[in-house]
C-alpha cells in the first residue's frame, strides 16, 4: 500500500510525506491486508470529517464559533492519529479549513462591529428624541401623545438591550445616563405642568360657579333690555375666565347655558307675541292707509277731508305699533296724504281764512303735546335699556316732529 505497510512482527506503519515511517499500531491475528484496511478506514473517517466541515463552511450557515470548535476537535483527532492514509493531504485540508474559519471570524467581527455602530447610532437617536421632548415648551406639548412616545422610546431601548448587539460598557452607560435624565426631566415637567393646570382649573371653576349663580338669578327676569345686557357681560366674563377641568367645565356650561336659554326663550316668546300683534296692527294700518289715500283732497271737500283724516289719525294712533321693517313705509304713505291736505290748506290760507289759523294752532298744540309725551316715553325706554322700544319711539317722534314743524310753519 502506498501510504503504509505491515512489518514482519505485525506492526502497522504509516508512510509520511518525507518518506519516513511512523508506527500507528497493530492488528493481532489479522492478515496484513486486513490490518492495513482497518487503519485505512480510520483515516477515511478523519478525511470524511474534514470534507464534511469543508462542505458545511461552503454551503451551510455555520457560525465562526461553531466552525472553530469543529476544527479544533478535528485537529485533536488527527494529532498523532493512528491511521494509514495520505496524511499530507489531510493536513492540507485542515490548513485550508483553518484559513476559511479565520476569514469567517473576520467577517463576523466586521458584521458585529457594524451592527454595534448601528445600534449605538439608534440609541443616540432615542436619546436625542427623549431630550428634545424634555426640552419642549410645556405650553406646546401634546401631553398624551408625548407621554406615549416617551414610553415607546423606553420600550425600544429595552428591546435593544434584550436582543440587540451589546454595546461597549462606557458607551452603554453614557447613553443610558442621558436617556434616564431626559425621562426624569420630562416627568418632572409633566407633573409641574398639570399641577399648574389644576390650579388654573380651580380658579376658573370658582369664577364660573359665580357666573352660573348670577345667570340662574337672572333667568326669570322680565326686564328684557337690561337683563339681555347683563347676560352679554356674563358671557364676556365666562370667556375670560379660562377653562376648568373638562368634566367640571362641561357641567358648569350646561347650567349657564340653561339659565341663558331660559331667559332668552322667554324673551323671544314675548317678542314673537309682540311681532304677531304688530303684524295685526299693520293690517289695520294698511286699511287706514287705503281709506286715507281714497280721500278726495281739494278745497271743496277740505273740511270734511280734514275731519275724516283726524278720525283716521286717531284710529292710527290707537292701532299701535307695526313691525319695524314696515314703519317707514306706512308712515311715509300717511305723511303723503297729510301733506296733500296741508298743501290745499296752504292755498286756502293764502286767501286769508281766519279760521285756518285757529285750526292750525289747535293742530300745532295737539302735535306739541304728542311730541312732549313721546319724548318722555323715549327717555324712560332708554333708561330701562329697552333698545327695541326706544327705536320705535324715535321713529314715531321723528314723524310727529315733522308734522309739528309743518304746523308751526303754517302758523308763521
């Protein structure tokens, strides 16, 4: 056999690469061929182990650590192995395996270094985000979202510690110290903010409770003008008071709005009733206008027209107020008829009718008393803060003053 032989005394020898021989053992009571075959099989087992490791390194995902252990075990088996075979080839295979394992170890070391650098960079990002949240102006923080994010950052940090690459101790400790400080600062800021907010809520609650009590006292008032003004003031104070806690603020607002609605619903009901009454009054005055505009205004029928017009005017006053939108229109139509009568009177006066002067004086006196009465009513409405009544009186007073000026002009 090329790589071994059996001596005359039965000793089995392996032929080394330099041509020397080394004793590997003996196989008593066996032929030379059987003895060589036995030690050759042991060689084949070692060669198969080397080939298997070569294939695993070439095709399987074997870590450098496992490969080193397998190679060390193979080297230990080969050592002064009692085998017969091409030991030089086996040693060459082991040397190649040694280089492959070293290369894999180097690649894994580089991968670990890259993963460690990436992990350190990600930890730095977590720290920077936590520090950014801790440094944010408390008035600009969305506390629910920010608090949830801080918890997410901590959970990600723990996951890195459990399953991520292990950082150098000094790097790990430095980053954790910054991260922990940022979390502590954020928690202190949150507690301080909500303590301040609770104080503000308490102050707002006290102010709004007072406003609610005032509103509830005003809810049944029938003094419409001043009370409406008071509610406007209360609403302005409510807006300036700030917010109490959500639950308390909602409850207080419900009470405030209920009181406000109670007053304004009652006021609106009165206004609606007045508007309905005014609408009926408008129908009456529209009828009176039809009568007035149907009068034949000339000198022949002047006295009867004036008498009829006075009766229409009396009924007009008795009819009451009309909707504000219709005041100018209906008053204007009546003044047109009255102006026609004055124009005829003027022409008649020019022919020196002494009775005209007396009648003009009587009308002027009557209008002057009416103006004085309306001025008194207007002053009272303004004092009471009844803006609607004041507006109506102003319109009526303007008409009466115009009539009075005309009557005085006739007298002069």
